[in-house]
C-alpha cells in the first residue's frame, strides 16, 4: 500500500486511474475534461487535468474503476508543466468499498 505521509486528516492512498469531470466555467457554460486520478482519501481526491479549473469550483466527477461518482469542490490548484493538479473535497465521504478498490488497483499492489 502506498500512502502519502503528511498532516492530512485522512490517509491518502495512491491510485492512478482515469476519471471524468464536468463543471460550469466563468460564463456558465458546461465544461468537461478527462482526468487522471493520482490519489484518494475518505473525503477527497487529487486529480491531474489539462484544463484549468478555478479554486472553489463545484464539479461533478466519475471514477468508474473504483465506483466513485458525485460532486466535489476544488480546494487547491497547482500547475505542473502543461497539466494542473487539483485537490478536491468530496461532498460525501467515499464508501469503504471504493477505498478498498483503490487499494486493490494501487500501482504498488499490481
């Protein structure tokens, strides 16, 4: 199991997998993006996207492989080259089976 060690309230589990997000841009138009999930925790996810999504944006997300879907708020954005890394706060905690699936699909467990 690969877990980031930091001062977060919940452990982060390294999980690399595809995700899909949608949000309304500054003009109120629907925007969509494919994302790469980097890690998950009980109350959040870290994803990488090509588009910039403003902090405090409300977005919908879907991570099929670990059966995660719902809404989240962008808490932090960092630019890494051409990509943006977004830290998301989930509106509902992840079900335990989703965390179990993330552990199962963790790069360190395959």
